[in-house]
């Protein structure tokens, strides 16, 4: 069996597991539909899709980001709090706002929007900075709103994975399997927004990820993923 054939079979198995997961949770959700009270497991791995992005066959949705949370012993971040950081605010005092300095996903998307649209130069100057003034944060608000609108509309699947080491393994190997930088078989569409990202690893991997995109994957992670999918409880999300 060639490496390409093995990778294709492993990729097909990966997506078959996501299909099974989708059946268990009632299909993908979009974050603008969800809240903290939507019945999330405490810990997990999440898989984002994006409208218009399909696998090479043109028929099946393509994963565009994989992520997890709480990979250190001291972290108390839950699955929902991490997803909420990516999504931004839907209501409250700043509806649609967000903080890209707390989410590398938001930062990647913001850079791509900056490169593909007509935005004030003040935003382009402050977006890369770690620390900004309150005035600069306010000036960035239109871009944060656009980032929230895009991420909150992305279809999402989530997998209940209580064990920290297994979460790390599934996240890292899923990214490595899918990354175009090291042989991933499903290319992004010519119009994928990520092709405008500032980070070359995002542009060339076809994923809104920059970590693990140059790693070799271990196909054994699919067995761990299979166990987690099989044990994933039926979702109570609306």
C-alpha cells in the first residue's frame, strides 16, 4: 500500500467517524445558535467546517479547523468557554464583538479579512499588537464584528473526550492528517478565505491552524477517536 493510498483510507475513515458523530449529536450546529446552557460536555475536541468548502469529491464538507482546550493540569477551561472565545459575543453590552487576542482562530480570520477587504489602516496597524489602548480596541470593533459573524456561522461538530492526553492526541493527529503541507488529500477551494491569511501555515495547510500542520500523523489516533465517538452520549443541544 502506498503512502498516498494509506492516507486516503485514513482520511476517509476520519470523515466516516465524523459522520457517525453527526448522527449522534443531531448534525452540526452553528455557534450563533448555541449558548452555555446547550448541553456541552465539559471537555472535548471540536471540528469546524465552512460553507463552500468541500472535500476533493466536491460533495462532502471539508474540516477547516480542529481544536481542543485544557491541555495543562492547571487549566480549568471548558469546551464551551473555549468555543465562546472563538465565537465572540452574540448579545450583551457588545453584541457581535470579540477579542482576537484570546483566540488565535479569530486572529487568523481577522488577518484574512484585512487582506481581502478595504479596512482602515488603523486596524491593520493595531491587529498584530499584543497590547492595545482602549481607543485602538474600539477602532478594531468593525473587524471583530466581521470575525464573529463568520465564525459563528461555521458548522461545528464536537466530540466528548474527557482524557487530556487523548484530546491532545486526537487534535494533533487530525490536523496532521488533514494538512496539505504534508500530504493532505483535500485541497481548499480557490475562494477559501484562508488563502488570504497572514500565516503561511494557514494558507498552505488548508486549515485555520498553524500548530501541528507540519507533523507526521499516527493512524492509531483513529482508534482512540472511534472509541470516543462510540461512547459519545446523544446530544441535548436544541
